[in-house]
C-alpha cells in the first residue's frame, strides 16, 4: 500500500438514511479539515430506496474503486471526526489491513470487537488495551478503514444482513483469508448512535447474529445455541418493552382466564342455566356502567402521558376517584330501575365494589404502562386472580348457593383495592388529591372521546344479553352466556395487545414515522391473524368432540353458539389494530361514529330477531357486526393515512 500521503487516494463512504442536511454539511467540513491531499466523499442516500446499510456501502465502494481509491473509509453519518487528523489515520496501516479507532459511545469507550467462540455473537470490547495497536475480531462499522487489496480479494459486503453485523461478517471473512484486523486504541472518535432508540435494532441484531452463526458456526456451536434457546428467548424478550409487556400480560391474563374458565365449568356443572344467568346478569349490568368509572382516562393516560409525573398522576387519580363514586351510584340506581329479580339485584349490589377496585388497579396500570412496566401489573393481577378463583371454587363446594359467590367477591375485591393503593404509594411515595376544576376539566375534555367509545363499545357488546333476558328469559341468557364465555376467555389477547401497542403507535405518530407506522400495522395484522384465526379454527373443529363431556343440565345448545361466535375473535383483534392506529392519529371521532352505527345495528336486529331465533340470532348478529367493524375501520384508517402525512 502506498504510504505517501501525497499519492494516497482515500474514499470516504458515508451511508445516509433520513440524515439532516446540516449533518451532511458538517461531515463534509470535518473530512475537509482532516487535510488529506487526495480524497473523495461518497454520500450514499438510502432514504428513498432503503436498500440496507451494506448495499449502500457497496455502492460507495464500487464508485471509489472506479475512481482508483487506495483506502476506503466506511462511516456512519452519526459520528464526529473533529478530534482526528490525517496523521491519526495512517500509522495503523503498518499493522492492519482493516482497522478502526477507539469509539466513544453513550459515555463508554470501545476498542474493537470480539466474537464469542461458543455463540458466534459479536460484542464490543470495553477493556482498554495496553498496546497502541491491538488485534481484534472485528471493528465497528461506524468508522472502519479498509485497504484496497482486501476488497480485491474478498469482495464486497454481504447485503443479506441489511443492517448490523455486516462489519462482523466482513472482518471475519477477511481474517479467514489471512488479513489482519485491529484498532488504534489511543485515537478516539465520537459515535452518537442515532439508531439507539430504533425499535427494529434489537430485531436485526438478533436475526443477523443467527445468520452469522448459521453461516460460520460449527455443528457444536449450532447445537449449543439450540440447547440454550429458552435462555436466548428470555434474553431477547426482556430487551424489548413491547414484547416483554405483551407476553407478560398475556401470560398473566392466560393464567387468569384459565382459572376463570375452570370456575365457569364448575358453575355450569353445579347450577342450572337460570341460576348461572344471575352470575352473568350481575357482571353484565356492572359492565354497562364501568366505562363511566374509567371515563376514557386509561386510554387518555396511555396516549397522552409520555412520562408519569406526580402532579399529572395525582390529578388523573383524583379525577378517577370522583368518577368511581359516580359509576357506583349509577350502577345501583339502574339495578332498581331495571326489572331484575331480587337475587340479581343483591348480586349487583355486592359486585358494585369492583368499581372502586378497578379505579385503583386501572390507575396502577396507567402508571406502569407509560413507563413500559406493565409486567408489574400483570404479576399483581395474577396473584389476586389465583386467590379469588380458588376462594370462589371453595365457596361453590361449601355453600352450593350462587349468591354466596358475590359475598366472597365483595370481600376479596376490597383487599385487592388496598393492595394496589399500597403499590402506587410505594412507587410515587405520596399521592395528593387534587380537585382543581381547570385540571379536572382538562382531563375530562381529553378523555371524553374515549368515554364515548368505551360506553358505545360496552353497550354494543352487552346489549344482546340484556335483550335476551327481557325478551326470552334467564334460561336463554344462561345458555347464550355459556357459549359466549369461551370467546370471552380468549379476550385477554385483545387487552394485552392494546396495552402493549397503543404507546408504540402513539410514539410513531408523534415521530411522524409513517413508514414504520404502516409496517407495524401490517406486522400486527399477520401476527394477530395467525393467533386469533388459529384459535378460532381450532375451537370450531374440536368443540363438538370435547365440550359434551364438560356440560351438564341443558347447556348443549351452548356448543352451537360457541361454534358461531368464536370467529368474532380474529375480527375483534383486527379492529383493535385499526382503533389503536386511529387513537394515535387523533382521529377517534371516526370510532365514535362507527360504534353509534354498530349499536343501532345490534339493538335493532336483536330486538326483532331474538323473539324468533333466540340466542342464535344474537350469535350471528355479533359476527356480522364484527365483520362490518373490521371492513369499515380499516377503510377509515387507510383514508386517514393517505390524507395525513403524519
């Protein structure tokens, strides 16, 4: 290689992606200030084609080869060269064929990288070497120097990596061909790493590490990685707040749903449909007015609070406290307005305490979710549900009276309220009640649209049970609810998805990252299609084979109801995607319009068809309504995205 700085031609290859013009000009000045006599700068802009970092580097290398460059400097745009000079660059060329410098990033300094010989994973070296020039397995792709003879022998970068690990692969190939890799440890540059908050980074690192292992690893290394898959899965999940919260909420909800499902089976095996209807009607009636408690504040908090501060949270908590009183009183009043039996009214009075419990636990959910710590809520909820269900199961065998379950529920939900309040105080130390009118009105105004959506969605999903009770009687309610209960047992997936995805959609919308926003919609659609569609199809096929052994008394028509209504599951999951997208885009009004239409649709058809077709009418109307929801919401979301540039 030529050593004469006068004759040496250097090609600076800098791959851009949505890089500010000011940064491009800064880099141009910094390269100029290095005072090289003979150089070219190749800015490769991937913003429009997005072909990947390695492909961008290859375009630059080809141009530099055509211009007869001798040394290729591959760099990211998020670095600073201000501390360097031309003299810094060249001494390492006497020791290495590919080299880098000490990289300062997020307060730490790294001296090249090494490949784990068991896992074939690349990691940066933090320990400062004693020597000025030290060998390593690879150098950071943020700034690497490559001699022309290396490229002439081993070729270009591997483009299958798209981004991350391409420099590990290139250095590994070069090392296998006898070239020397190392760093000049006494020269430091700054790497700002604008990609550190990129949600796709961990995905590409994980995928490309496996690609590297499969490409270069021995059978022993591959077998070792296969055996440690459970640990690998755990390590990868905890790196990602979305997946950590999503899976923890799903696991917790799954445990809760399994326990509630066991309770449900015991209920229908120990109580007749008209008795089970008491249990269903009490909870359904409460569900009609629970949205008044939340008033949309959960969705408001998840969408609008980027971080939880004591004044903000205290105001939100105080507002939810007032709402819980209003919801409790409304629930009791309507229990007497509606013509329920005395047993149902007593059951409603006892379960109304859940209003206050949900207020406190919901506040804890807002706090934890905004901080990407929803897994805390899932753990507490799971412990409570285990205690609750085991207590209710014991009550069934001891008492044999349906009303006894509500007395036990009353006591345990009071204890759950206390536990959640203690947890909130342990996190915030002090919660002060704030009833400033201006603050309460601000929250009310911001959450009002979510209240309407919650009320309409709740009434839309529960009105069939109420109409069944008044048009056909409690027995029909019991049969329909028993079939619907199987669908309800799987609704934990919807809740977990919403809590995990709303903050991400909101952040992407705030960042005006339309491409990532649309990609997440597509990714979520196929994920939920596989999960929801697979569950629905499995239950449709196996329900007639398994459920007759579980049912007792006159519940066998519940199987027919289930085989119809289970296909609402994937449709509800799909509508959740569109609803979350519209929430994030501040277009919630369209959701209100749709739910008003759906409520009218549901009430009208159920009112006229239940007298003739009973619960089968409600089942098919539910499916038809969810199909309309899916089609209309995605049509609205598509229109909004086409008109809105984010």
